C-alpha cells in the first residue's frame, strides 16, 4: 500500500512555469500509468502555452479563479470545474485570483513530454 501526504511533498517548477507538488508519480511511488499533482499559479500569472504529445491531462480546480485556453478556445474556471486536456492540445491557464488545482496525467507527467511553440 502506498499512502503519501501532500504536505510531505517538495514543490518544484515545471517547464510550463507552474509550481507543482507531486502527490503520486514515478519519482515517489510505484506509479506506472498516471500521475497526480497539486499545481499553483499566482494571481496575474499564467503557465507558458504548451502541449504534451503523450499525456492526457485533467485539471480539477480547488481554489481561485482563472481562464483556461485549449487550442484557442477559452473558458472561465472556478472551484469545482474539471478540465480535460487531450494529448497534442495547446493549452495555458491564467490566474485571476491565486489558483490551486489537481493535475492528473496519463501517462505520468514528464518534462520531456512538454513542448512549446
């Protein structure tokens, strides 16, 4: 059994500029097919627009407010919203108020699978 607490995870900055705390991924658990992390973006900040060739992502907004853009389509997001980001889709999230959200990736998140314009 693997049980890890969020508060015990060390934050790091991803290639897109968000701050992440891995909850369960290949670096801290015997994970093979997915990863789960908490991401934060400060008010007025945004992730760099990017895509993943392999990973399908789901964002689940816990706190804050912002705007999600996927392949040119935008939507205002708030707590309780779940966002599907297909592999190959260009995306960015901008924080109007400090954002905190869960990010699930399948296959697991990898810096090597993050691409920019």
